[in-house]
């Protein structure tokens, strides 16, 4: 059997390989070590190139981030420059209501912006309580009266406060709306506003002239009586309609003694953005 193995031609082939390996073992070992050294060197070079690329990318990202941040700051600055100015809110005043157990609360809200429409939510508060939330609109470059009337109180509060939160800002870009706003402001005129007292009651009378091209539907007017600069009474007057070119004579009465000869200020509460508040006469079409 052994003789047969050595007679196998493959054995001679393997023996030749073995003799050749023994003869060249040193060279093979040196070549293997050189290959490993070169492989490690190549790996290090590739790693350094990757690190260099990463550092360059980081620097580029930092520059991009700086540019993006600068652009964001420019946009924020532009927005802040174009943002509406906040409304000016006066101090709240508590006034005697229809009897000793009720009070009327009021404050002014002024919108200083020329092309921003504002809606606000507000709450009056005093030492013993607060009113339910209410809302109001303030037209551009206008002053509105914030009211809470007929509020039950234990006694007339000596002090009151108001919390006002802007609910909606709307920038007016439509020229037709801006023209209508200017037209309403110029052509709805309050004239002959005066107050008189008799028999323990006070009456305020005034006339409203509608010189616009529109019929006004249920227009309302906030009326404030003042002694010097201090409000002494507040109320609301309205009429069912006020036709184009017509004049309405309105009156409010307070069944209580008020200072003599108070000044009367009237604030129209007519929203030019509310399409239900006015119309063209004889069924004309209002262009919105």
C-alpha cells in the first residue's frame, strides 16, 4: 500500500512544491511582511484622506450654516420691520351701572397701524371677580371702546384692570378696502354731540350723517361721557339702518346724577370688512 502511494504522481508534485517553498521561504516571508506593511500604509493614507475630507466638509458646513443663519436673521429682521405695532390700551375704568348692584367697565384700544386690521379678546377684572371674555375689532389708525356693561358687583370697584390679547391681525392690501376704510372714516360724521341733566337723569344726544354711497345696516355707536379726561358714563346706541345721504338723531339716557356738562365722545362701531354691515342702495352690488 505504501509503495502504491509513493508511486502516485501527485506525491512527486507535492514534494516539488515543498522543496521549492523551503528554498524560497525567506523570500516569501519578506514579501509577506512587505505586503502587510504596504497594506497598513494604504489604510492609513485612506483614513487620513477621509479625515481631511471630513474636516473640509465640516468647515464648509460651518460656512453654510453661517450664511443660512445670516439669511434667517435678515428675514426675521424684515418680518419685524413689517410686523404691526402693538395696540395701545388705556387703563380700565369701572363706572356705575343702571343701579347700585351693577357696574360698567370700559377701556380704549388704539390701533396705530395704517394697514392692519385687529381683533382682540379682553377680560376686565377687579378685586372680587372678573368679566367673561369678550372680543372687539379695531380698525387701522382708529380707537375702539372695549366694554362690559351691566356686570353684577357687590359694590362699585375702586379699581379695575383689563387684559387684552390680540386674536387676529390682518394686513389690508386690497386698495378697494383701504379706499372704503378712508371713505367711511371721512364721510360718516358725528355732529352736535352734547349732554344735559335734568331730574337726576342725564341724556346724551348726537346726530350721525352718512355721506358714503352705502346704506348702513344696524350701525352701532359707543358713547363715552367724560369730565375733563375721566370717563363718567358709557353706553351703546344703534339704529336699524342709516341710508346713504341720511342723518340719524340718537339719544342715550342714564338714570343717575352725573357731573354737569360732560363732554360726549362717539365711536362708530362699523366694520368695513364685514360684508353684512352695509350695502349699495336699491340692491346695488357691493364690490369686494
